[in-house]
C-alpha cells in the first residue's frame, strides 16, 4: 500500500508539473494577490475532486463513450478558455491605454477567484476523461473501488493545493518585480495569449 501511495503521489507531481490552462490561470491570478491565487487553486482542486468522484461513480465513462457529449463539453471548455484569455488581454490593453503605470491592481473578490478556478476545471472534458483513466490504476487489487477512488481523488486535490500553493508563494516573493505595471501588463498579455491559444486548440481538435 505504501508503494502504491508513493507511486500515486509521484504521478500527481508529474501531472501538476505539466503546464496547462489551470497553471496559467493560477499564475495570472497570483499576479493580483496571493489571496486571489490561492482561492483560484482551491477552486481548481475542487474541480479535480468533483471529477474524481464522478469518475469513481463511473459517470465519466459515459462522457468518454459519447462523442456528442464530449464535443459539447469541448466547445464549452474552449469558450471558457477564450473568454478568460480575451478578458486578460483586454485588461492588459486597457491598462496600457489608460497609462496607469503606478495604479494598484484592482482587488477581486475571493469568490470570483475561486469560481474562475472551479469553472476552468469543470469545463475541461480532458480532466474528466483523465480522472477516469488515472485513478483506477492505483486501486489495490480486491479493494472496494468507490471509496478508494474517492479517497485518492481527495488526496490528489489536497496534494495539488500544496503544489500549486508554491506557485502562489513564488509569485508573491517576486512581487517587487512583478508588481511593476509594465512587467505585470506583459505577463498578462502572455498569459492571455496562452489561454486564447489553448482555447482555439481545444475548439478545433478532433
């Protein structure tokens, strides 16, 4: 069991280290404040846990088997990514147009940050299908699948809270540099562009 747990946490580390939409959004929100970044992490990991429970119940198998259902979620996910990306690019452009180089970053509610992380994760059909294929691999032979998979999903989410929390902490430590409006604007342009590209890729993929 200990060997399985170590292997599971190692796999979770590799998954979290792979760059994706959630990573980009967490870094983007962390540029606002540590609170915004951490609440985004919590929202994202709530989504991870929800998909894990759905996978444990076998419902994600329906998504994987139905091309129509998958395509609907793919389009919705692409729209969410494009929306986040476009909003980020617009905000960066607005700051430049207004020339508010010394203006403080506008505060965002904790709920809004949490919701953005949750929405981005739940709108990603790949996250659902991945949870279905990932979690069962670590269920010990003869163990009850449902409670074990839910427990693994919870562990996965908690572990990633700690992992992505390091991202939030690092961005906070770099605040002296990143809080400069010109640097912050450039990072928002990059993160917005990446989110738009990920949205386009999700929309056009087969």
